[in-house]
C-alpha cells in the first residue's frame, strides 16, 4: 500500500505540484523508560536470543540503555525449560534445552527491576523456497536495465499463513524502513509465488542476493505490519501515529502499556543467487 | 384591515427568505394604504422567474408587492407563488445582480405569470459577492446558511487559477479542512463524510480530483450552491453535519452560448443552447487536466499518465405550462498510471431525471429518479504480480417533494424518498493466469433507506416566524451473507464469533429514527434578528478512513449489527444584523453539537480489503461547539468578507486515549478567512484572500525503541492527538483583466493572473517522524508541505 501512495505522490510531483519535506526542530514530551524486548526463536536448531533495553526519549540518538542482570527463562508446550544467560550487556541466549520446532508453543518469562513479564509465541508451518533466480529487465521507468533477483516457491493451501522476507545483498540485510517486507497469504493463498522481484536496483556481476523467507505467527505479522506503518508514516495519507502492539505483558495486570517490542517464533528458509 | 395586512406580511415572511425582509421594512412605515380594496377570496400569482438572456431559472429571486408588504421567493426551480387579495398591484421582481423589474397587473383570478429579469448592464464595478437578496440573512428563517453563486467562486484567487467550489466554501465561517490537498471539507467539527453533497439532487461520494487539490465540480456548469450548517430542513437527511446543495445550470434557452477557459492545470469548455427556444435547453460542460501531455515529452515518463477529467450534461424541456423535465448527468475520473508498475483510477458518476409538475398555482411537485456511483480501480496491469482491485458504492433513489403554498402565512413541504444502496468494499482479481494473486471478493452489502418528511414555514406576524418539521427515516441492511459479533478488549483487534447468516428477509440491521427539525426567527428591528436552530440528524452510511486526509481508496460502510447509525443533535443561536441599508451584513452564531456512534479505529487498523473490518472499529461519542463571526461588505468598489470561527471538536472512544476525550484530527481552534475584491476600473479588478488556522491535532511520540535495527516511535500510555501541527496561514492574490468591451462581438475574454501562497510559507500539512536516511540511528521530525513555494498562474477565460 505504502508503495502505491509513494508512487501517487511521485505522480503529484510530476504534475508540477512539488510538495516538500524538510526536517524541523521540535520539542516533544519525554516519557519515562519502558522495557523494550527484541527476541526470537527459530526452527534452525539454535537457542532463543533476546535483547533487553529501555525506551529512550524520541530524539535521543545514543544506543538504547541495555537492561542487565535480568532473569529470563523459556518454556515450551512439552514442559521443557531453558534459562537464558546474559552474554553481553542486555543480550541473553538460551542453553539449548528448548529449541524451536514447527508446531511448538513457547512462553518467555522476564524478571527485571521487580517486575515479571511474559511473552507467548509459536512456530507455524512453512513452505519451502524453490529457488532464487535472475531476471533481466529493461523497461524504465519501472525497471532500469539490468538483472533482478526473483523469488520462486509455493504457498501452502489454506488462508492464514504470514511471511516476512529478508533480503541480503552481499551479506548485508536490506534494512531501511521501506525495505521491511511483510505479507499475508490472503490474496495469494495456495498460489505458486514465482518471478517476484525482490530488489529495487539492478544488480551487477558478482552480486550475491540471499532471501530468507520467515513463516511468522499471525500476531507477529500484525506487529510487523503495524511497525511497518509507523516507520514509513510520512505523506498525504499518513495515519495518526499510534503504538505498535507487543506480546510482552506484565503479569501484574493493568491496562497501561508496560513494555514494547516482541518475542517471536518463526521458521527460516533461505536460498541465494550470484550474478554471473 | 390592519390585522389582515399583518397576516399578509407574515405570509410573505413565511414564503421564504427574502421577501419577509422587504415586508418588515415597509411595515413600520405607518399604515401604507393598499392600492386596491380586497373584494373577494384571495388570488394567487404564480410562475417562474428567469434570466432574460439565458432563460436560467433564478433560484431565490423575489417578487414583492410594496403596497401590501407581501412577497414570495422562487424555489430551486425558479417557481414562485404569491397569494394576495384581488386587486391592481405593482409587482417588483428582484434578484442580486439583476435590474429590478416592475409591472402593474390587475389580479382578479389566479394567474400564471413567468417573468424574465435582465442583468445590470456591465457587471463589473458592482461586485456582489454572496447571497440572493440584500437582507436575506436577517429576514430568512434559515440559520447557518451560506449561498455562493458561480460568480463569487470565480472572483476568489484560486490555486493554479482553477476556480473551485469546495475551496471557496472553505472560506465561510464554520468550514475548515485538515489541509490543502485534503479531500472534502469539515463543517462545525464534523467529518468529511458527514456532509451531504448533492449535485442536482444526486449524492456525490467523493468531492475531489487529484486527492483533494481540486473539487469535482466544474465551476462553469454550477449555477448556485447553498451550504446549510444548522437548522437543516426536514427535506434533507442522511448526514450529520451539513447539506451542500449544488444546482447545475439548466442551459441557455435563448441562444447558443458558451464559456470556457485555458489554465495551467486544465482547460474547460461548456456549450449551451436552446432545444426549442423558451421551451427547452441543454448544456454540455467538460474539463480535462493536461499535465500528463507534457509527461509524454519526457522519455522516462512517456508511459506514465496522471490526469483528471469531468463531463456534465443537462437538458430540460417544458411539456406545456405545468410540466417540465430535467435530465442531468455527471461523469468524472482521475487516472494514474506508472508504466507497467501500477495503475489507479477513480471517479463519480451521477444521473438525475426530474419532473416538475404545477398542480395549481399553490401546489408544486418535483419527482426525482437518480443514480449515483463512486468507484475505483487499482492494480498492476500485467505480469506475475498482475491484479485489479475494484470497489464501489452505488445507489438508486426515487423521491417526490411537494411544496404547498397553503395560506399566506404558511408554506408546507412534504415528501417521501427511498434509496437503494449497493456496497462493494473490494474485489481482487488476477489480470492473467501466471499472476500470483487469487480472486478475493469481500462481502457485498445492500441496504435501503426510506424517508418521509413534512415541514411548515409559518409566520406569526412580522417579527416571529418558524420553520418546524419532522423527518422519519428507516434504514435496513439487507445483505446476504455471514455476519459476526466481535469480542475482545476494546482498543485491540477483536475476534469474530457467533457467525449468523442473513438474507434480505432477515435484515442485518434495522433502524427507524425520528428526526425533528426547527428554526425560528425573531426580528429585533428592521435590520436585525435573532435566530434559533435545532436539528437531529441521523447518518446510516459511514466513510471508513483512518488517515489524516481521506484517500480515494476509502470505502463507505453501511450500518450493520455492530455499526450503529450515527446521530447528532445540534443547537445554534445567531444574531444577524445589517448596516447602512444592507451595504454591510454581519452575523454571530454559536452552536453546540453532540454526536453518537462515532466511528474510530484501533491503532494500526487496516481499513482496506479487510474481511473482518468490524474487528478494527471502535465506537464512541463526539461533541463540537463554537462561535462563528461573519462580516460582509456587499457594495462599492471594495467588496468581500471576513469570517472567524472559534471552535472545539472532540471525541471520546472506548479503547483510545485511555477512554478520555481527545481533540478530533480536524479540530481547529481558530479559523480566519478574509476575502477582498477591489474593482479598479470596469476592466480590472484585484482580489486577495488570507487564511489563518490553528494546526491540526496529531500525535507525537515521546519515546523510541530499536527493533532489529529499526527505530520505532512510541507514546507512553497510548495518548492520542497530544500535539498541534504549527498554524497554517497563507495569502493569495489575483488580478482579473477583462478584454475591451465590444458590444458588437459575442466573444468576451478575460485574463486571470494569480499568485497562490504569496509569501511562500511552507505550511505544514503534517509533522512526521522517521529515521534519518543516512544515519539510521538518528531520528528526526519532518514537516510535509504540500506547496513549498508560491504558485503563480495565468488563466484565460472566455464567454460567447
């Protein structure tokens, strides 16, 4: 959707009604810190990892203050339990007694500063990636001349699958706000996803494109989708800024927000291609 | 004798608007003797008031008998009816900008009599900006009503030289917008979907071209428009905040003529001519933007398209003295295409067939059959990602409206209407076999809206008159399909439960409502009055939009089991006063409005192509209150107006802002507009407008966190609209130069030179937050200005 509106805005500019965006100084209120969670568990045989930090004032560009000395453990639906140990300040990793598996359900517990938080997630079914291939295009303005990497793979029959695609060029993740790719199968259910171009600019000889396809839980899909909107929320059709959901909840109850971020389970399937 | 006289005066007051004014003016002049003694039962003079040159019906023109102090006003079709005792009278026919016409008639029996009025010579030095009769604002029982004629719209400096109906309306008190480039307009703290916009009686669902920069109405085809903000008559309903009644020109019934213009953005041409002189006429009017024609010259852009066009056609024909048929149609479209990547187009289509029938000199009927549709399409034309997504709202409607000039003291309006709606919220189909997309069709909904109304304009002497009425409405959602209840925590996405099947015999929702309406006028003196207005309005269809400005893709949703009809009660009180023999008119109005069942959205709601849209909707209350001040100078070389609105618009929604009241996104504390037109000579006039308004309410983050390298804004406690975008202000100027008058030539040209945003202020449309493009750990606030600079333009207009 956002891309469409970007294109429409480009259309306006083409009409000579050039709008403009400039940076302005602004005093915004400063809020007290909340616990921020960035954690995942995949089906790739590696233990869970969690990064804990505190939120900081919006215009504070220093690295987020890590939350150290917290107690974290992960339980699954088979009754197993894993304790996550702090590796570097604020970064915690499990011991491997709980690993991600398709169909598994997991609960992460975080105890810090006298508060207990819980986050629940699951790992869902996944299709496979058939291949990442190359396609030569030369039809500007849509595509400048050159090679583009395309994704090819099936989508599982039955609505209710959700995906994130992570694209790496020469080992570096495309991770600008507008490069977050999240999608549901609502419009493509059970279809073969072929010839889906994954990069914006034409590739040159020697470039390597790797695509990771993550099958993500429904709630995490909404989290990513909301996050996507908030970090790309500029323009004529922007929405009023609003908080992104979280699955990290304080066990003490109460309706007010106490933590932000997400602990997510997902599968990872990947393939890559090198431009000859 | 005297009491009879008073009654008559009252009748005139009732007969609408302006004449009562004239009445009251003459009344205090002690005992003006009637020209003839009444000798029998009253007789009625009725007919049409028309423009002598074009045959256009003159909406709101007046006929007046000075000796009786009695008068009447022409309705939307130019029909008037004036009942007087038999006798010999001098009738005066007047209309703003037209030379008053007098004639003396012997009235012994009912008489059908149509009159043509001629414009005042050269229509330059005297520039009358607004209104239909000089003191209509004080005399009419209507409250919260503004009228603009097409000339006024064209006098205001326009964005890129494109005279625009909706932009002109935004200069009136009580009217605002969330920003330039935003579609629609907001009236007295209401949403853009709460305005009933009628074009020749057909509802228009999206009033904008190019997102919101221009409105869909071709100013060359518009004859008259009326905005009613309060005390809305019972004949109208279905939206909470206002009625914008736009009447298109009927077409010149005297000779072939035309108007047109060539501007930077678009060109216009309209042609009108008689079908049979004095019996029927037609008008064809079209315009098209042509920025895209330049795109073709740029190799990179040659496959891109971006343009809009609209076309309207109207014909009328008199079937004898008593019957008249009108057929009108409108078709407008915006088209965008970016190579093979993307296409999007949208537009309105309306068609109206009307039949006027004069039963007798006191009973007038209009029967209307109409269709209206708004639809859009978007998608990728070809390839593996090829799809087309379409959506529309379509309605067919029939109605009958009677106007009964019951007695000199009483005019009644009554009628019935029915609307049949079809809503297609979204259908997606792949454009070719290899497309990755599958077919998806969101559930179609169907609904009917019935209404019956009656009202009476009644006068109790010259100082007091009322218009009171009642509208009974019934809405039934007659969709076939499965509907759900939704459970969960308010403010979070809800879960559908309890699926239920519905069919037309078992309506999804059935909502009857009674909507009382009232306006009253109390004359304090010849030139001042107090007016009170009350209305209850009910709205059964809702525009689902959670962006700051509505997008062309937003869909209308009918009331269902869960989505209840919106309701509003509004009270307004106004003081109207004219000075210096109506050279100046002024008003001050206060209003208060309460709204139920207002719709809002959970954070991050997905309002498009969502099969469980209702899972993301929230409901609550709204309230708006404010004061509007208006001063207008009608005469002299300098004319214009000043309007200022102080208001507040808030809502309380369970699940938003901790369930506390918060400012609506279109809440603006101060809105000021100044419009001036100065006639330097017969050929040259200068005009200027100044706008000032408080910035819109928005939410700013108070904290941030980093998730997988992406910086995410956050607001502790989920507060909503905790910040104001900087104030908006702008000055526009224009000069209009008419060609040298050549009475022997029919072609008359004029140039309009204008500069929009003269001091090049970068007004903030919105303040947004993002990561710095070069340094992703750095966050910044950015200002989006729709126009970063001043915009000069030149337009050539012509008539023939």
